C-alpha cells in the first residue's frame, strides 16, 4: 500500500470529481506535514448539469493547525478535513498556503 493512500480515511472514502478529485486529494496528501485527509459530507445545490469543472481550495486553519478543503464539481460540493502535524494556527496557515499553491499548479495544467 502506498503511504499517501493510508493518509486518506474516515467513515467513507467517496471523493467527488472522479479521478481528478482523487488526484487533487493525493496531491495534498504528499505534503510532509499532512497526517490524514478525511472526506466529509457531499452536498448538492440546485438543479444543474452533472459534472462540469472541478475546483479545490484549502480553507482556514483552526487553533491546532488543522485545515479544511472544499472541492466543487458542478453543483456538488464536498468538504474534507486535513489533519496536520503542526500545532498552531500560524503553522497551519503556512501549510494552507503550501497546499493551495500545489492545487493551483495542478489546476492550471488541466
């Protein structure tokens, strides 16, 4: 088993966006300070065309340095919790900026 696939866990392993969504999660799981990525609730708003563009953004740090990531694919949105090895908000913000840079670089190539 690859190390980064052990970093993805939680009650379910569904990630929206198909292969590209999983690729985005694998990209952030490569960061040395990311301990675990936990997929959370998927919400769908309105009626629209399934599919469409996929985008991801890592959001604010909590007091322990853990983060949230939001993936959007068409009308569906999923939040993922990112558990880090850092211990405070400032270090979490640094990791957030690193992860967003990694995601932005990947999304430019698509």
